C-alpha cells in the first residue's frame, strides 16, 4: 500500500482540474491517456468513492499525524474498545468485553446460542436521578432550586 494518499489525491485533482479547463468535455479515460501517472490514484478514488470507511482519510505525511491514530483504527477492526491512551506511543485497550468466560460456556444447561451477542460491547448502566423542577414564585421575585441554592 502506498502512503501519502491525500497529497496524491490533491495533485491528481489539480491535474484533472487543469485538464478540464483545457478540455471541458473530456472523459476520465482521455485524461489518463494524456497523464498515465495518475492511473493508480484515479482507480483508487473510483473504487473507494462509495465506501464511507473503506480507507483512512487522513494525510499520513502531516506533521501532527501520529502512528497512534492508525493503531487505534486498526485495533478497532479487531474488536478493541475502551481506548485509554497513556501517551502518543502506547495505548491500553479492552478486548472481548462482554465475552463469556470458559466456565460460563461449559456451564449447563445453557446452549452456546445464548452467548451469540457477546461480540458487541456492553452498554454502560447509568443511574438516573430525577431532580425536582425549578420553581419560581412570581409574587416574591425569587427562584427556589434544588439543594437550597438560589
């Protein structure tokens, strides 16, 4: 896989724009006959255009690009979740969150079908606290809030 896709796409875009100024009704194939060095990037653009997440869309040559960004992307394909970056050089992750333990798989009488949805991470359970609504007394011009604060 070639790197620096973003600069190559920008370069090809500029070349196509210039070519279309000179030949407004030209086809892609005509451009590629005149400029064959753009063939591979045009093929890549055409094949990946309809895929939202088919390719990393970042400038890998940018000064602020860190390998950690690519590592997190790749690890997410393997099911990693709960990324906990400690620096820009390493990351702590959780693999197989929610997966059944060996003891659970071997326990009777549950069938393996009962564990079929473990590949999806568990949703966090957040306790909901219902607070009383804020009330206003128009006669006194004051507002009463929760906890005695006003």
